C-alpha cells in the first residue's frame, strides 16, 4: 500500500476498534474458537500452512492508517498446549495529528504448554504524529512467546524526517504474574535521543526481538549472537528466561531480515517447530 495521508487533519474523534481472539487445542489441532470485533479491526480466516498444530492468523486494519484520536485494542488468549501465530499484512501507518494522540493496546496471553508468536510488520511513524502503544504479554507455566516490534521514524522513500511529534511505548512481560521484563519509551520528534549514541545514533529504524521460555540456553544465545546483521547495528542479550535482541538502522527490511533470521533459530529450539514463515510475507 502507498503511504498516503488522509485528506483532513485528525481531530479528537477517531476510530474505536476492538478485536478479541481465543485459541484452543482440540486433539492435534489448534482452533480459533472465538473472534469478536468492533470497528475496523478484523482477522482473515485461520490458516494452517504447517499443518493443524499451528493456527496462523492475519490481523487486518482496513483503514490502512492510524490517525489522531484512534483507539485500537487487540486481545488474544492462547489456551493450554495451543499454538498460534499472529501477524499483519502490511506496515501500520501512524499519521500526523495536531490534536489528539492515537493509541494501540495489545494484550496477549498464553497458558501452560502454549506457543504464542506476535510477528507484526513494521510501524511507520509519520512526521507530526502523536503515537502511543502498549503491549502486555502474560505467560503461564512453560508457555513460549516469540515476538518483535519494528518502528520507522519518518518515511525514508519520501525523504521525510521525523522532526515533530511524540512516540510513547510501554512493553511488559509477565510469567505466572511475576514481571520478567518491562520497557518504557518516550521519543520526541527532532529530539536529542534521535542523535545520541545511547539512543538511535542518527538512525531512523529501531526494533526489539523477544524470545521467552522457562530457560534460554547458552547454545541458543550463542547461535543468535552469531547471526550477522550486515545492514544496521544489532546486539543480543540474555536475561532469566528471556532472549532480547536490538536493532537500529535505516531500513525496515533490514530489521525484518535480521529478526526473521533469529526467529528461524529460536523457534525450533524453544517450540520444537521448524520455522515456517507466514505466507503473507511473500506477497
């Protein structure tokens, strides 16, 4: 899709969209047993490109962009021993706003023995946007979570820099109610953090990759640290039960390629499954 802004500046109104999904294991099959939606946020039919064990789901936001005042809520619950992978068909575009911020809240949970994968396409933050998002991951027992987020500040192909606006992000990961990892981010358009070496160092794209299990071995960590990142800067860190990778560069394609390479290594190790990429990535 083309990066085209709405014809009018966003006001304090906006869309209110909600999507609630529940997955359950039935025999050897994972079923999308419940899907409720309100407003412009839907899912396509469940897909099974790697067989019945894993349910692939594509979340679609028909307007194609998020404007000031919009509120998007995504909730997904993966039941015991179920396996679900969620992705999006294209980049999320956060349009400029002169008044109200836009907000997206994602709450994902996985029960004992479950696998939950959150693999969205990148978020493109337009110059002048007021973007807020919160992601909450709740795991139980030995559930496995693999996910990433990629953010592009401005539009490189349009030679647009992110000089105005604000981005706020919260990410929380809990297992059995105990907090494992949390991060809070505030970036001002044109601010010092964009240039600082401890920030983005002049880069326009950044991302975070997480792989969470009861234990992350030395071998998995070493394998991920050996993954090359030829176009950008990257680093891999291990916390108790969490493998964390960072990327900063100037192209979303480079971030996706790097994170996908990590994913192909951690998925077999943590979930016992080959890395079968969502078909939508090839369209």
